[in-house]
DNA sequence: CTAGATGCAAACAGTTTGCGTCACT
DNA sequence: AGTGACGCAAACTGTTTGCATCTAG
C-alpha cells in the first residue's frame, strides 16, 4: 500500500508538482493487481475525482513512465509486430529504438522454475526478452533518440 | 527463403485461397529480419503490387495470426499496460484473456547465456514471460473467449 | 508570481468493418 | 457458380496535442 505522503515526496524528488489528480492517478496505477491499462486507471480515478479528464490520465502516465516512476509491460504496445520464425526463440530488444533481434533458444540455458507456478496456470512456453541497447543506439550515445526501427 | 510453391500449399492446407496478394503479403511479413510492423509490410508489398490496399494487408495479417501462420511479438500490442513493481520480476501471461500476474525473480533459476550476445548489444535486464492459460481460462475451457481483463 | 498542471476538444495513429466487385477453386 | 478475397471509405479505439484556465510552489 502506498501512502499519500510518500507519493508527494516521490513527486518532489522528480521535480513534479504534487497535485491531487496526479497523486490519485499514481495510486490507482500502482494499485494491485498491477498491469492496469489507461482506461482502467481512468475508471478507478474517476471514482475519486469524477471530473478528471482522460487526457490528464494519459499525460501523467507518460510523465511517470518517462521519469521511471512506472514501467511499461511491453515496449511494443503501440503497433503490431509479426514474426514467422517457427522455431522457439528469444528476443534481444533495444529499449531505445525498439528493434528486435532473434536469439536461438539454445543460446540460453534452459529456464527452470524453482517453485510451482500459481495454482491453475498451465504454462505452454517461455518467452525471454533481453532488454538493453543495440549497437547503433549505444554508439550514438545519450543523444536524442532517432527514428525508431519498424523494419 | 520461402518459395512460392511452399506458400501456396501452406495456404491450401489451411483452407485459404492462394491469391497473388496473399502470397506477397506472407512473403514480405516473413522476410528477414522479421518482426515487421503492418506499415512496413505494406510498404514492402506495395513495391510489388502498387495497387494493394492497406486493409488487405491487415485482413491477411489477422488471418495468418489466427491460423497460426504468423506469431505476434507481443500479446499486449493493443494498449498500454503500466506497472509499478520496482523489484525485478517476471510475468505469467494468459494467451487467452491477456491477464498478467507477477512472478518473483527468485521463482526462476537465474537466466544464463550460453554464448556471447551479438556484438555491440549491451544487456541491461532480462524479462521472462511464461505464456499459457490462467485458471479461469482453462476452466471455461475451449468456449468463446469472454471479455478480456484490462484490470 | 510563474512554471507547470488540468480540462476540453480536436487531431492523430493504428486497426477494423461494411459493402460492392472480382477471382480462386 | 459460389465462396471467399480485394479495394475503398468510413468507423473505431487508443493516444497525443493545442490552448485557455487554474494552481502548487
């Protein structure tokens, strides 16, 4: 559970004004079970602040993500990406330009669970994303990111 | 490299008419380096069939995905999902309802590379998705999938 | 007092759909 | 010949932006 006071100081540390809206948006975005969508967060926030604007929710989520206060479940939420590699494989994903490169399954030691999975979940396959920066992006170091690769 | 003939029989095996457009769309979608976006595929196809419609590309990509001829890089490409869990962790992802549950990092044996990563890629962290069906979705077995969870 | 936040509406990007016409089987 | 595919435009969903107003610091 997150305390209002913590959120306020968190915002201040990141140079963000601690408005009421922003606090509630953050709390609802961080609330369990997590992984909420903007619409879901908007719905939750509206229960507390009926007059809130959806645009405000989006603006704040973007701010939180940019400042690292929230993470995104998938870097590829914008647009569909399709693949035909029928062999099981993993991905090297560049957090900067979003490019994807395949990694053969045998390039990783087999993934092993230490404990039973939550009851009732039937695992079918394991997909590993190795997140980092690709060669091009680490070369053109910290500069403003160029256009992203869509292949 | 994919041969026209193979593609035709692949389509026939799945009960799909082997139109010229469909063949080119499939070839361009499957072409290296893979992971192409619909727009990118559209651009490639247009070089061969200038009059192609973007809707046709989308319709076919959806068909290919539904029939399992192509895979999607991320199941969450539709909408943003946000998360606040600051500890490193992994995900159990239901391929049916798209729900996500966290798995503590220690629940998996550490991920180990067998070989060096491609030159120049700087790995920062590893995100594992365990794909399968959640309890609710395996219970309400093969029926038509209900509304998806957005949290 | 001022930079930055909010709310609204309009603009955008990505994707899907309806429908008339055309083509594979 | 008939079912399904194509092309076009319109509809939709998810997200961003411009601008006037308001508020935290």
